[in-house]
C-alpha cells in the first residue's frame, strides 16, 4: 500500500494494470482473503519493489497483508 501511495496510484490503478478485479485485490491487500507467492511477486514486480522476501520453508508462505 505504501508503494501505491508513493507512486500516487490507487488500488484500482494497480488492479487494472495486472488484470485483477479491484474489489478482490483490495480484499487481498487488507488481509481479508489469502494471497499466494504469485500475487506477492506480481505486485512487487509491478510496483518496482527492490527487496523481495526469502522464505525458509513452505509454512512461511501463508501470508496475510494488513
């Protein structure tokens, strides 16, 4: 969310660029529905995030963003 604000964009802008429903993306970003590693990577690439987390095991892939 900070990266969106820094870029002067909204969740709807990101949803449009990645081809996802804005309401569904908002739910994911607010931790109301699970995300997978593909979501996290897609958002990072699209937003130009330079630091990507490293996971030691599959249990750490159960992410919830708030």
